[in-house]
C-alpha cells in the first residue's frame, strides 16, 4: 500500500468513527444502555464506509453544488434508512427524539 492509500484509509476510518460517535451520543443522551452493540456498530461501520466513499468522490466546488446534491443526498437518505433499520425499537425512539432528520 502506498502512503497516500494508507492516509486515505485513515481519513475514511476517522470519518466513520466520528459518525458512529455521533450516533451513540444521540442514542445515549438519556439512557446509556442504548449505545450501539458491537454487532450493530460493525454493520453501521460498513454502511457508513459506503457513504464516506461517495462523499469523498463527490464534487466540492460551489459551481457543482447541484451535482453534489444529486450524488450525495440519495446516498445519505439510503444510509440513514439502513442505519435506522438496525436499531432496536428503544434505540429508534431515542434516535428520533434526539436525531437530526
């Protein structure tokens, strides 16, 4: 692996970790027992990996805002739905109460 590839992978991993931390913060705001389980976190990590790859490849310039939205918004919606489908009813309630939709 080249150093650029290793750096890119570390960046992806860091972004995924941040997203999972955000989810756990939303889930555990009132009840720490609602934290993602190890099994859920492993699945969520794979789901977020796909999103981060799309985000990294998406155009970033203001001129290409429409292209960015066309590329990223459907993937974000798909990702959110996939993550929510993994949550228990109590976790889902906490996420819906504290989350951003």
